[in-house]
C-alpha cells in the first residue's frame, strides 16, 4: 500500500510513513488503488501516487511546486475518470432499477389490497341487498289480507277446556265461533267435563299449525258435558 499524503510505498506493518510521518490508520490506500508515477521538477525524484491527486509535496525535497503530468499520465487520468464515471452511472442505474422494482411491488400490493377491500364491500352490500329482497318477497307472498293464521293444530286443541280454546281462537283473529255441548258424560272418568272433543274450521277437523283461513270462517267446537 501507499501513503495517502506523499504517495511513498509502505509495508503492511508500517504504522507511520517513513517519508512524511503520516499515520497509516490501517485504512490507508490499498495497492489496488490506481496509481501514476510523476517526477519532481526540483530534484527529479520519482513519486508514485493516486491517479486523482494533482498537487503534492515532494517526499525528497519537500518542494510544493505544481507537478506537470505527461500526456500519457493525463490520458490515463482521463481514462480512469471516465471509467469511474461509467461505473458510477452503472451502479446508479442498477440502484434506480432496484428502487423502481420495489416501488412497483409496493404500488401493486396497495392496489391489490384496495381491490380486495372493494370486493369485500361489494360482497357485503350484495348480501344485505339480497337479504332485504328476500324479506320483501317473503312479506309480499305472505300477505294474507282478510285471513288468519292458525297458531295451533286441531290435535293440540283437543282435550282443552272449550272456553280457553275460544279465547285462543279469538286472539288469532277468528270471531265466527259456535259451540255445542254433547251431554255424553255419565261419571266423567274417561273424559273431562267441558273438554273439547272436536273442532272444525270451515269443516276441516284436521288443520295444522300455520294453516290460513278466512277470518270469518265457520268454527264449530264440540265438547264433553253431563246430560241434563
């Protein structure tokens, strides 16, 4: 390696330059640094130094006179500078390409994220709209003007006290209700007094829970009773 101040050649173990006394600091210019040889005008001494240095002090006579380069040295310096500039341009281009790719990937990820969020919002909106449409259609087709929906089957009402059954039917919306006492009980061991034996709605004695009938449908209830 060479001294960074005077350009004198140094060994790998020198802590200071033997010519000018400058510390090497283990970070001195390596031998791989491009160098040129110049000759001092005062003492004709030959100096080896980094190619990018133009003014220095002669390590032999300490002359500080400007040292003129030969044409070959000038060409070598121009060639070296041009190479450094081209290399710097290449490195910068590679770095710009890497940065551009990274920015492209970031923009792509942001675009994909926004697209995903948009589709999620659209999906939720479509689901809500579909649910609202289903509710509307269910209400439309479930519209039974002037009709009453039975909330209990005929089997559920059998055996109940007929007065309670009348109250339940009225709560459903029926009002045309007729009752008939059968007078079929003697001791009342098997069937209870006032218990419904049969109920019909418009003649249907086997209606189910959820069936629809006109609100003015004829309802007839027969129930067990003691004979007079």
